[in-house]
C-alpha cells in the first residue's frame, strides 16, 4: 500500500471516529500541536476539551494528553473506567 493510499484510508477511518465520538482533532495556531474539540457544544461545556494538546506516546504506543501538571495515564485510566461503568 502506498503512502497516499494509507493517508486516504486513515482519513476515512478518522472521519468515522469523529462521527462516532463527536470529537474532532484541530491544530494550535501557535505551536501546531493537535488538540481535541467537542462537537456537541452546549451551555454546560466548551468546545475545547480540558486536557490540552495530545501527543503520541512512544513508550505506551498510544495517544495521550500532553499535560505536565497531571498524571496522563491516571486521567486516561479514570476516563476509561468511567466509560466502562456507564456501558455496564
């Protein structure tokens, strides 16, 4: 598979994830860092999520929140646990 083909297929899957979770990826105007945006804006929430920029974590082989003052793994694990509790 060529790089162009992989890029197009990646964007296709990213579009499906965006529709499923109602979250899109945007880029910071000053540093080009990606961040997450909530597509379901209402009076109770802002569009930008409160976890700052996201980055690829080579050690964990997954995306994480680029937050220096918080434990990224603890935040992700808490959110996953809460999501699982809602579905069970």
